[in-house]
C-alpha cells in the first residue's frame, strides 16, 4: 500500500486556498499534492510556524486571525480551517453572528462574508457536534444560510447567515488508508450560486489498515519495560486515563492528541515480541505525513503538532470532492 501517492487532479492549477489556523500545514500538504495553491495562512504558535516554514514557502502569514484585516488576505477559492473550538456560551439565543462573536469561529464568518470563497472546509473534533448539548453545533449550522446536507433544515438559519449550503460528516482516517483511529467532523460550505450537491467521498478501502502497514523496520527500537505497561493499565483503570496508548501492531494507531508525547505510547511489536515506542516516522505515517516531513522542535513537541493536525489523506479526499463541485457546479 502506498499511503503517500501524490495524485494530481487534472486542471486544478488555478484553484487557490487560504490556510487558516494552519498548524504545521497538513491541509497544505494535501492541497499541494493536488496542485492547489496556497495564497496565505494564519498561525500564532511560534513552534508550529517553525515547522510550517521548514516545509513550505513561509510568505503571507497574517498571524493572529482576530487582528487580521480581510484586505490583507488574497482572494481565494477555498477557505480552510481546523479551528480551535471555544465554547459558544450564548449559543442558540438567535442573536445572529453575535452568538459567535468573541470566538475564533466568528473570524471564519467575518472573513468568508467578505472574501466570498466558493467553498469553505472546516475540521474539528467529533465532540463539536454534541458539545453543550448540541448548542454549539446548532449555532454553527445557523450561520450557514442554505440547505443542510442537501435536505430540509434541522434549524432555521440566522438572518445574517452566510449564503452557503452546509454539509457535515464525521470521517475516519482508517477509511482513507491511514491506520489511525482518528475521527473528525468536517463541515463543508458551498456558496449557494454553485448549483451542485456536494457529496462526501466514500471510503476507498475495504480492509481496515493497521500499524503493521506503516511499520518502520529498524535493527533497534526503544523497548518499553513490562512494569511501565502494567503501571499504565493500573492508572488507566484508576484515573480513567486512556489505556489506548498501549496497542498492538495488528491494530490501527490510537488517535494522536495534541497533548501527547512519544513516551505516552507503547506498541506490541510481534516481530520482536516486545513492547516498544513507535518511531517518529511511524507517527508521521499515522497522520499521512511523508517520511521526509521536516521539524526542528523537540520530538515531543512534534508529536503534539502531529496530534493537532488533520490526517493528510483525509484532507486530500475532502479537497478533491470539493474541487469536483466547484469546477462542475459553476458556469463562470
Ligand atoms: C487544531 S490546530 C489546527 C492544525 C492544522 N489543521 C494542522 O493540520 O496542523 C489549531 C491551530 O490554530 C492556531 N490558532 C489559535 N488561535 C489562533 C489565532 N488567533 N490566529 C491564528 N491561529 C490561531 C493554534 O496555534 C493551532 O495551531
């Protein structure tokens, strides 16, 4: 299985995107593999910027999105953002955009209202849908004026909603050839002059990928002692700390989190019949990053950056499906 096949879409050269909340650039990797051009990005974390700039052309970081003037953002076809989820405390009170003001989500609305990209791709944790009893997600749905998942609305949009049809779905990385149990919700907005129904891509593999598919074969590994494993299991029972960081090579990688470090993980490697730490390359592969993706922060910081990111293969398929709609759904 080749996880990193660079598939070029025909005639996509002129499509552009803006990389909001860019992190280390997982969306950008996916976009560039399809020939989509990045017109700029926004990121404030100095370590994330360090990694981003090692791997991509670093011009046009508008920095803190809350302070950005929309005039400083070049026009683009697709606005992309894996936005940090802050609580929408007054959600659902039907105050229009005021419901989201003060949140980073509001910045997305502010920019898209002015720049009018053809499509918007947002990504977040699955828990966004149920957060605050569903109020947060309901508020997001109400900020999009068009239909919802191609059907009748679940809730009426705000008067000042952006003129986009909205689609959302929870997507698993394992459905796209990447052995990580990660599930993320994608919210797609398609400007409502584009007369084509958006469809999420269907999974492309019948078999669930496992750690063995991305194993890095080395002479030596960092072995984990049995007493660490036992302690981990005890703690996970006592403190409900996820047992998930201990897994077997015949399973997918557990979901990598922003708060994680290398020493949180142990994989049972059946080739050596021992528990060991996954290698950095295996962490990269578990998120669809190429082996040669560079970083100059500490390994633990880098694992956190990977955990903050989006699985590249998933992002690529989402881009591909969005391009299909914006290329075929508009006459001009
Ligand atoms: C969930 S991460 C997105 C990661 C990204 N999708 C990737 O694949 O690496 C959210 C990012 O938003 C950044 N961020 C938070 N507040 C911001 C702000 N006011 N302006 C710009 N970026 C911000 C954080 O530093 C973090 O890297």
